[in-house]
């Protein structure tokens, strides 16, 4: 199928947000929003090729296909489950993929996809056309569509958001952060533009006070109190964190057992980095090579 017949979206991590009037979002269907040209992998491909794609494309999951039909999903989480159990992980994608995958049709309403992405642990839904993979919709895509609902009113409108690897060996520094007084709309804009799953919320001394996630934002889309609000009332305050000297194995276990994709790394209370599932895979990619 020619995806461009349905959308002008580009490659998975390079999509452009759809600009939609607020009162029109309820009429949108999957084909209006989905990313086309989605990165996927055949189920018989070597698993090390899948790991390379996840890292190079900076994505958290790959649709797995067989002759163009969706047959499963391979996520960072699937791979992390096995990463520390052996030093050598040979095989093909179908050995590691998740077979039971939630998917939607190109004509399904966006509200249905919204429900899946808010209530389930995954952050992307494959979109099918006549049983074949046609595109993908992520939480970030939904935020781009819905963020107009929370745009603060303008003034004119008012008038008429021992050798083991340690956390500090794999963490990313130079982070995007927001403060408690950051407008919620601004946080949405940053999450959508940078294709990230959440933003740490810090005080003036860079002490971590919470995190605002894709799910936090999507949960309050229809809340009238969110319009022109700051991040503080909607952020998650109970955040799982690790010290910079924490064992990377423990962080791997945490990211495997939970649905979140990244954890803040602290020095005392001060935020010094973040470790995501893809950061661990990037650090340990050698074990997947033949």
C-alpha cells in the first residue's frame, strides 16, 4: 500500500505533528495521524540486527512482519528480560518477540487508540490496512495532536507544562528538564518535538521533585483545569530513581519489571542523568553479535 495516500508522515522517529483545530480532534481516525514509512523487521531476521535498529533509530520497539503482515512486536523490554541471563544471545527475531500485539485499523477512531495508549503499558500501536502493516501511532503523536486543547489563552484571547557497570557509566547527561512552574503546554510541546517519554521536574538547585510523562499529559487532555496550568498539579511525584553508583544490573531489572522506559539518576537529591532501556542496550550491544 502507498502510505502517502493516507498521510504525509515520514520515518518513525522523524514524523511531523498534525495541526488540528481543537474541535476537530474527536473526528480524527488513525490514518489522519499515523506515521508511515515505519521501521520494521522481518521475523526471520537476526536478533542483533533488531538491536542495532532500535539503537540507531532511537526507538523503543519494532513491528515484526512476515510478508508484510504484522506478526509481533520486539521491544527493548523483551530484549532486556534476557540480556543479563547469558553472555551470548544468538537467534532470530521471532525467538524474542511478543506475539500477542494490540493493533488498530486505519479507520479506527483516535479516541480508541488514545484509550489503548493510556490504559496499557506500551507506548505505540501498529496500524493495519487489509491486514498489512501500514503505519504506527505513538503517545508522542497523540500529544502533538491534542496539545492545542491545553494552549494557554493569549492576552487578546483572554479579553474577547568489583567491576560491574554502574549507572554513571551508561547515563545520559545534559538533560531536558522543566520546573514546577513550567506551563503544561510547554512540557507537551517539548515531549512531542523531542519524541521523549517524559521530562524530569526539578527545582532551582536541580533537585528532582517529580516527572511529567506522556501518560500524565494524556490523562489530563480533557480536564478543563489543565488549560493554562503548570506542570506541578499533574506531574508524578513518586518517582523511581537510582544513585549514580547504582549497579546497572539493578537498573536493567527495574526497567524490565516496570512499564516505564527510563529512570532518573541522582547524586544525593540532585539530578545528574537519566538511563533508558535503549541506553542499556547501547552499552551492552556486543552480547547480541554473532
